[in-house]
């Protein structure tokens, strides 16, 4: 599919886009979201979304990385890192809000894990908190 040059200017288009946002909001699990995104996006588009998300997390990491370090760690270009940084600083605030929510959630999970220290559970998830 070629890149669209302009938005479609029809009521039905805007209605469909509104319901697209409603669908994002209504998906009930991570698995449902994964299935939906795999169907609607190409592999390349999905890979770029994942990388941009990873870059945003690295930019907002409290340990801080420079642009080249983030590019190297995320296997993306410095231009992509700069673009994501610009969005975080000058965008609508949605990406920053999402990253901050995830960080709060991970902090809570980390604290819960530290308190429990049980032997059960996923080794994969446990490795996130060490």
C-alpha cells in the first residue's frame, strides 16, 4: 500500500476512525491486542512500533542514555531516536503518559516481588526485577 498524501475527507471515514479508537479501548487482553495488531499492521510497521516504544522507554530511563547509545541498544537509527525524543518533548503527551504508566506498574510489581520472594512464578517475569 502506498503512503496516503492526505486524509480522506468523508464522514464515513471519520466515523470508522472513531470506532478504531473504540476498538483499541475495548480489547480485553494483551493477547487480543496482539492478534488485532498482527492482522492490521505489516511486520515492518509492527517492528517499528515496537522499536519506537523501546526507544521511548530508553529515553525516559532514569539511568539515561545518550542518543547514540539508545540507537545502538535499540538497533535503530539516531534519526528515529531523535524523532521519538521530539515526540516525547513536544507531542500530544500520549506516548509519555503510556511510558510513565508502565514504569509505575513495573515499580509496583517490583515492590510486590521483593516482598514476596517466593520460589513459584515465571522465571521470565522474575528476571525483569533483578
